[in-house]
């Protein structure tokens, strides 16, 4: 749309005396518009006056892909990684084929696994012996290998396991046939167990104490899980070093129909579950009475000493 210019001599149509821009022209008659005679903007021209050419999309695409892959690799290494569930040992919390996202970020700040968390950990040694291995040498396998390297897909041959943390270093676990699972003498109500699964009947271990910086882990499908119990019975160990933990699984991301978070069950929030420690300092009325009694006792002792000194015969 064009704009009419005023032709009057006394209005804003003429050039100002101070050379300011008036009605699109400067006092020297040069156009204030930065557009050149060929319609190109001055901003798009280089120092030599030639117009800069924008790169075509197909030239920028490889750069964008490299940046995306580097970001994905960084996220996988330091923040979040996807893992695929290969077996039914964690049913019905996790089903075969589920994809879970694992938090790898908080352990960098010293966070340690806690009771009730679902964690992914590296094989402590011999846990995966005899486990079936998936092999796909075709195009699909090659694509999965490439994408898993940058965290876009779970690896088909990762040496990792996923279980629930039942006890941490210093805890005492009681896993006896015909009895509920106990930690530090406290009975665990386990609504997450697979229907029909028993707490310990198929693989009881009696009473064990978890070493410091180690974990006792168990699957939610107890009758179909090779966890700390069978490995303890076979080798007298069965504990997972805390350093082997990759991270905590916090959400089921795929398939969409099974999307869900993985919170810590309420049964692990019991205060009595904490491992025995040094006696706590008294609190409440008892603490107040003790605080008042100490200075009162000292004052009485000083008073008696003063009276004794006054009553003593002087020489």
C-alpha cells in the first residue's frame, strides 16, 4: 500500500534544517531506507558489498544431526538413559519389553540408593551367566547398535540388571520360608509383588546382614527372579556394591499405554525400618529437665564448698 506525501511547504513533507530524517529522506537527499536498488538488505551484504548467500537446508542438516547426537550422548552419559526390560523378574511392576528411564544425574552429587527404589546395576559377577542373549546381525541390529551408543535406543546386549532395593548397608534381612520379609525386624507389606508370588518361600536365606556400601536386591516376581537370594545361597554373597549402580529407574516411558512413575512404596517409609544406631539424645520434657538439672547441680556444689570454707577455723 502506497502512502501519499504532503506537498505543502509548511508541513512535515520537507527536509528539516538539522538534517534529520523527514518523510523517508535525509537532508542530503539520500534515502533512509537500507534496501538497495536490487531489493537486497544492507544487512545481508558482506564487507565487500556482495550479498551473502544463505546455506541450503541440505548443507545445514548434517551439522544439526551432529549437534543432536552430541547432546543425546551427553544426556545418556550424565543425565538420563533408556533401558529395556528383557525378563519377567520385575512383574508386575515392569513387563517384558517396557522401556524405563534411569536417573544417572543425582549419583554425581553423592546420592545413594535407598530402600524401595528400583535400580539398574552392572552385573556384580556371574549373575548373568546362562542368561539368553539376543543376537541380530541384520540391518535392524546394526541400527540398534548405532542408536544405543548415543542413548537413543536401549542396547541389546547390555550387562545390566534391574531389581528393587530391599536393604542397604548395615541392615539385617530376614527371609524365611513361610514368613513375610523383614528388614531390621520390621515386617514389609509388599503390595508390589506379582500375584501369587511368595516373599521368600521359593528361595529362603534365613538371616543376613548387608555389608556397608552394598545392597540387598530382590525382584517383584519372587518366584521368577534370580536376585540376591540364590546368589547368596550359592556363593555366600549376593550383595550388590553401591558403585555398581547405574541409576534409579523413575518412570516407564514406553509403551505409552503403560506409562507410569516408579515411586518408593509406602512400606519403606516406616520409621522403625532404620538400621540400629547410637542412642539418640533425649528430647521433649526429659531433655528440658536434664538441661535445667545440670546448672542447678553445679550451683549447689559451689554453695556447699563456699559454706565449708566459711565454717573452717581460721589460724
